[in-house]
C-alpha cells in the first residue's frame, strides 16, 4: 500500500533508522524487503555520517517514500530538531512524498506518542509522552496488544491530554491517511485499532473498524 500510494512502479524509498541509532542490520532487512517489491532503497544515517543540512534535504526531498524505523522515539525527535530534519520532513509532507514507518516511525507523524524511550537509556518501563511532528492531530500508541502495560498507561496519559484523542494500534494494524481521509489496514484478521479519549470525566475506548473505503479523518479525531 505504501508503494501504491507513491504512484510509481519503482519508487525511491529512503529509510531513516535514527531511532535505532542508525542500525546497519535494520537497514539491510528493510532493503531486502522493499527491493523485492521493486523499490530503489537508500538510507539516511544521521548519527554514523556527518552530512550538511543541504545534503540531508536533497536526500529527503528527492525520495518518493520516506520509511522511518522503530526504536527510541525521544532520541530521534531530539536529534531531528537539533539538526533541522523536522523542518525538512514538513517540506516533504507539503510536497506529497509518502510518509510511513512503524513504532517510533509511526509516532513521529502524530502530535505526540505513548513511548517506551526510557528503556533505552535507563532500562525503565515507564512510558512517556513524546512530542512529534504534528501532521496528524492525535496521540499515537503502537503495540497496544503485545505490550500490555501500554493499555493502563494510555488511559492515564489521555486523562492529562484532554485536547486530542489517541489512536491505539495493535501489531499488524496501520492507520493510512490520504489527504483528509483515513482507513485502518490489517495484516491479521483479529488485529484491532482503537480511538481512546476522556470526555467529561468518562473514559472512552472505541474500536475503529477496518473498511475498504476511506472515511473522514476529522470525524475520527473528533471527541
């Protein structure tokens, strides 16, 4: 679906593995997978390689697809802001380049995310709210099923995040956004996605159903 949205048979896909500290092994996995699907795959290392802002911008804006890997969301967002990658990705968004990823690479496109970034530095399981790029005006919670502590924590986190809703994604689900429309994709029939929020002191957890047709994103993000 990512490739389909690019509108090209052999799109240029740029993998950004900042959250995994520029893992070369991770890049090889992504390269192998997307090359089989016809993509021309390259990588943007921001830790291993020192590049000028102009070089980084050229790589990002000449791509058809941006794919961001998982890992430490907080460290990734901190570095992106420090060297200006956040602003370049906003240009990519306006240009219509397909933006994609999983875990940290999903959180980054939202207003904020329910993140396990502390485990990478202190070994703590405490989840934190990480401010992201804000293209989707909601909080993203990945791994909602397999990391069961997220369910209780997300309920707590959303109580102190009253202005927006959370989109909680179980593994094997994805939120696909095209313009002002969305739909939920699933690679496993039993996987689910949820809309989670508090309203007038009452906690709401609503299943988001997977449909072929796209639906209004504004309606999804409304309490």
